C-alpha cells in the first residue's frame, strides 16, 4: 500500500478539494494522511474521508508575529519534521499551495528515492495574498516558490488559466495537468425547484469582495424573493444584524460542509459574485460553479471574470456587473423570468453530467498517481 501525505496549511474540514482528493485516494486503497497547520485552534476529527489527520498547532512564538506569512517559516520547520516521520518506503507528498511547498521540498531533497512530490496549486499565491502582505515579503515568497518548483515531480491545478500562469513562469507543460474542483452529481436527472418563492442561496466567505452587503441592500426591495445566506468571515456580525432587519432574508450562520449541497439543491439560484478587479477572478474557477453543475441550479456571477465567461458561454446562469445595480438586474430576472431560470438550471445539470463532475476528475487523479508511481519505479 502506497502512503500519501496531503500537506495543507490552515483548516481542512471545510476544504472540499482536500476532502474529495482524500476520499478518492482512500477508496482506491492508498494509505492517506493529512498533515495540516491548525492556525485557528479549531477542533478537528481524527479521521477525515478515510484519511488520518496529523495536526501542527500554532505555538506561542507564531502568535507573536504580526503577519501569518512571517509565521510560515516556523510551520515549515515543524511540518517538515512531522512529514519526515510519516515517510514510508514510497510516499507521495500531495502539497497544497505555496504555504506548504517549502516544507515538502525540504523533505523531497532529503529523501528523493522515497518520495514523489505533487504540487497542487489550488490557488495562485501571488494573486491570493497580493495587497495583504508587504511587497518585499511577497517577492521573496515568489522567488522561493520558483526555486522549490524545481523539485516538483508534477503540478496539478484546478483550471487551464492556473496552469497557464505556471507554464508561463517556466514550469514544463509536460509535467502539469488539471484536476478541477468538481462535485459528485447530487441528482441523476434534472429536478426543478418547487419553492413558493424563488430562493437564492449563498454559503461561503462573508467578505466585502463577495458583494454580500450589496445583495442584502438590493433584495429588501424584492419581497417576492427569499435569500438564505450563511458562512464565516469578517462580515459575519454585520450580515447577521442586517438579516434580522429583513423579512425575506434568512441568516444560517456557519453551515456544516455536509449541508451545503442540500441547501444548494433546495434553492432556485446560487449567488457567486466577485469583485472583478481582483486578479484571482481572472483565472478562478470557484466551487460555486461545480455546486451549480452538480445540482442543476443557475448561478449569478460577475462580468469581467473567468467564471462569468464560462457561465455565459455555457448558458448556466446570469452574468451582471458586480455592483448593486447589476445585482438588481439579476434579481429582476429571477422574479420575472422563471422559465429562463429553469432553462439555465437544465443547462447547468447537463454540463455537470457531461463534463464537470467528480467521477470524471477522480479518474484523472488516479491515472496520474498510477503513472507517477510507475515512473518512480523505473
């Protein structure tokens, strides 16, 4: 049995990509472990999707440092030691994002014959932290990422724009592949929603760049519609307070991962607006797209984004400007054009069934693992 260690900074329970990959590999007979940095002191289970969890806690010295990016060095040191202790005769290190790459690289350089290093760039670090950390620190991290990638055996990204970013920086296209953040189909055939009032759902990060407050300001003028909103983030208390003042808004608080798909399926449309000035939106292929495809529900999203391009091309939803005026246009369409909404939902389901589903992506993942193991044994 080949051992796999998924290495991920931050929480893993609510990360659907981590969970899907862990389950697929565990079901296929791999000995799967997840090494993670618990930055929030949240309690995690001992097992997740068949994988054993190994925790690195945030210590006192880490907490003294202002930026989490400054704490990374301590996580890399402690994580590398823990990862070395998990190695077997052959271990595949499935490394999520730059925040885990240096520690995996350190172990790879020390034990090249016993390890295979997969870099799963689920997010582009440069875009993810741009504007949030000092530019000198970011430039150092980008140089370090480039240096570490020389030791990567294979690069996985969740979409073609992500892969282009790395191949444009010099990573060989022959050692790169795409595994999308697809979901298992929630239903076998399209089922139309049957709510008394059209229901819009958003479950995710409660931040300004998701245009949540703009949605709440707009929907108060649409009593014919109902909004269900849940998640965690900086706007949690403000969203909760505003929801209490609106008759057609239902605040769900933090939603367990196991309930997300059911809530999505019971809706009429999924809200997934983004600030289109952020560079990540030019390449991003968010989970909301795949939730729409798996449930057969249309998606409301932003112009000027890669997601908007795909949704418009496939006829899977409503694409409007990411401001209150654009959101009002989307709400008007939902209220006044139920037949068009159903048509978009059917398109979402058909695209999910044909291409954007986890069965398809999991087969690609397992084929990749088998090929890397064969190459390593030659």
